[in-house]
């Protein structure tokens, strides 16, 4: 499975993204309501107090301001009040924090306002507004914001761990989701592949959870059951039709042979034509019955030890006269592979069909090469010819029943030879393919190299 492009991985990554987004929204909302809004409220409070103190200084003078600052510092409230007042001459007039910037900079300041009492230190953080007067005096007015600063630092430090742990948990959860979905999709894909390869008994496993995948699997299985029934019905109809027509066809052929004996073809060409078509019909029905029996498993395979080189030699001897008649040649290119087990008659028939096709479509003076080799636990027979190249779409459909390409319309045959080869390959649990290679058209029949005694 291509996990980079798989649906389950994309879904897992989407889950991780949504998980992190939800964590971010949760933390952001907490920060907004617990830190930002209280901080803004504190800023407005300090600005109001600073404006009042500025008015006192402008109207009543320095002494009144110092008195108001002392009263403000002594007053009880939710947050301790802090201040620093420096006169126009630079002398400190009043302060209740230990340190502050010697020069004016930012308007808003974060100052340490620790308190030392009886040998103990109490950490406090002052959030202050730095005000400068036209006469050179300086006033810093603030309130305790230690709780807000601690919460902000806690969130800042915790965000690293929170994002890291959320990412790990999100990836872990996403991976589990991806694995669960991927496994169910892989089961469906395997069943579909099994059916496409010709095993109509393939089904999607159902675990009984009755979830969405289970319901889809049940629907697919019902569809596959119906397809298998339809295929079986078609095969039964083909078998029944072939069996029902076989007897009248045999009688018809007997009558034709009687007519041929009574009326020679030289004097009555119509009788000859009837005889040709009748024998062609018999060939078609014989092929259809043979394919049906093989596909339905009614033709029990007689496994015997087969020497590939001997099989190729018999094949060459059988077809040498036909090749010589076309001024062609059949050559055994390679037969050096071990003895294996198979149905010799069926395999000889399959290879005969391949050689017969090569003679038909190998062009003038056909040069045919036959070979056998061991490949990945199978014995592969190859029949190659140097005839004109055939389109890839025709190669893929060549083993369909009654299919004949455009270049086959003037050739003898019924379009069933390669269908028989395919059925024999399937019966041996092997495979068959046509391809172009090295300027030749190759028909390759591979069967497992079983060992029989």
C-alpha cells in the first residue's frame, strides 16, 4: 500500500491537525480569559489612577501628590499599589518598590517589587505606567500583577510540553486510526484482487461489529455472491446448450458424411461447404465443453512427471510438417529445466494451440522458437514467433472466448484456442500471458513446478 497517498494516512494527519487545533483553541481561550482580559482591566485601572494623580499634582502640588501616593499604598485592595515619584531636580520624593529604571523608556513597565519582612522575601511583580511631567518630574504608578505573570510563565513553559505531548498523542492516535482503517481497506482490496484473478469465491471478512466497514463488507459480499451465482448460471446454460446440441450435431454430421459419400464435392460444392461448416460447429462445441469441464473442475488432472525437453521435442516433431509446408522452421531454443508434475495431455494441448497460433500469425516462412525454463518456482514454456506486432489491447483480450483480432479475419479458427490455454493454466494454478519482447510476439505459459513420484 502506498501510505504516502493512502486515504487512511490523510485521515490520520487530519485527525492530528484537528487535535492540535483543538488544544490550541483551548489554551488560547484559557489565556485570553485568565491572563489577557485581567491584564487589560488592570491596565485601564492603572491609567485611571495615574490620571487622577496627575490632576492632584497639577492642582495641589507636590506635597498633595506625595500624600495621595502614601494613602494609595496604605489602602487595602485586591492588588497592592506601587509607586515611585521623582522630583524635577531628580531627587526621590516617595517610593515603595526597591528598584526601577533610571531613565525613561517604555511607557509601560514590568518591575520587581519584592518585599522583605522579618528575614522573609515575598515575590511581587509590579505592572506600572511611567509618566513624565513638563517640569522634569517623573511618576511611576503600578499594581501588583504577580499572579498574572506567574500564570503567563506557567502557560509559556507548559505550552512546550503541551504541544509536544499533544503531537505525540495525536500521532499515536492517528497512527492507530490509520492502521485500523488501512487493515479493513486492505481486506477489501485483497478480496477484490482475488475475484479479479478469477477466484469468484473471494469474500471480504466480516468481524461482526456491524460498523460502517462491516456493513460495506456485507454489501460487497452480497454483490459477489450474486455475481458468482450469475457466472455459475451462465456456465450451466453453456454446458446444457452444448450437451443438448451435441447429439443433434453428431447426427447432422453423420448425415453430411452420408451426403458427401453420395455426392462428391467435385459435382456438388454445396455439400462440401455444409460439411466444412458442420465440422466447424463440432469443433466449437468440443472446445466449449472442454473449457467448461476444466473451469468447473470436472476434468480431473492426471499429474505425472513431465520432462520439459521431451515435451518440447514431441511438440516439434508433431508440428514440423506443418512448418515445413509453410517454408518455416520450429526450433527448440532452451529446454534445460527440471522434471515437474502436471497433466501432460492438457499441457501438450495448450502448447499445441500456441504453436498453431504462431504458425497462423507468424507471417510468411514463420520462424518459431519454443523453450522452457525454471522461474520463481514455476516451469515457464515460451512460444515465440517473428510475425507482425499486435497492439497491446489485442494482446490483453486474446484469451477471451471467440475474440479474434482484425488480422485474424482471414485465418482459420474459432477464437477459442487461447481460451483453452487460459483454462488449462488456471487448472494448474499457473498463468498465461502474451507480450512483445526482442522484436517477437511471445506466448508464455507458466505452471508451478510440483514434484511427483
